[in-house]
């Protein structure tokens, strides 16, 4: 009898629909750390907009902080997620370092978010700062998915990607005026613009850091506009 009950619980864990987890993942607040169902060694910070209901699919932004501090980008993006109706997922394991660690973290949060949440796979976005920006750029290639847009803060493409690899992925870049990656962000913006990629680069007073909340909100709004009007070109 005990074996049968255990088997049923395992089936519920691995094959249950997203709505089964709605009560343990309350909308309107940050859940952190949230261990992955299939790998407790991986965790992430999660934000569900207050209006979230599992009966329909929701766009999602996967975030990557270079220090594995998932709650930082989630707190920054929370206002935009609430205003425009996005799920936020930010890994606590992905950091600057070996790509294998980043790949494992990306796979873990992808699998877990799809097991637990009503994700719209036609509207997948990624955001990151510094090395996390490189992870965000590479998410589509690492997971063989299609990105609808990237918010890149203080970090250019990883060495194994070329601008032509992201030619159709809208790109919103930010950099501090005193950021040591300022020049590379300017250069990448020029390359993306020259090949016709929808792109916008915003510079803020500051050093190498995530941008201020007001600029993050602007970035989310810009991506929302790109999705709503695919032919629209950003204002430089």
C-alpha cells in the first residue's frame, strides 16, 4: 500500500499540470529560493504578476545575474512584469564562470518553469547583466528555442555567437557611462543596427551594474512594443 501511495505521489510530481501548483506559488510576491522539482540543487527566484491565472499562457523573462543572485533582477523587473503581465524567473546557480554551469542552470529553470507554470512559448525573453547578459544572448542556442527579445546590461555577445546569429532577436542594451564594457556595448549596438536587428542602447549615469528601475521598466515596455508591432523600428 505504501509503495502504491509513493508511486501516485511521484506521478503527480512529474506529470501534474501547472494549475496544481498555483496555491504554493502565490502571485504578486517574490518567491525565493524556489528549488527545482527535478533537481533540488538548482533554485531560482520567481515572480508571478498579480493577474496570473494558469488557465491561459503567459510571456516569461528568464534572468541571469553574474553572481547567481536571482532576487536582484526579479526585484528590478517586478514593476514591468506587473504592468505588462510577465512571469519572471531568475537562476540562483548561473554565475560568471564555466558555460557548463550556466547550461545546467538554464536547463533546470526551463524545465521547472514549464512543469509548474503556464508559459507562452511564443513569447520567451531573456535578460542579464555582465556575464549574465552573455547567458541571456545564448539561451536560445543552449536550449534550442526561439527568443522574442533580449535585455542586455553591460555585456556583449559570448565569444561563440556572432551578431548574425541574433539578427532577428530584438535587443535592448544598457550600460553605465563609466562601465568598462561601455565601448563594447556601443560597438555591438552599431553592428546590430547595421544588419537590421531591432535594437536600442540606453546609457545611464553609473558604473558596471544593473540599470536603475526606471530604465528596466522602459526596456520591458520596448520589448512589449516590438512584440505588439513586429515591423516597428526603435527610436535611436
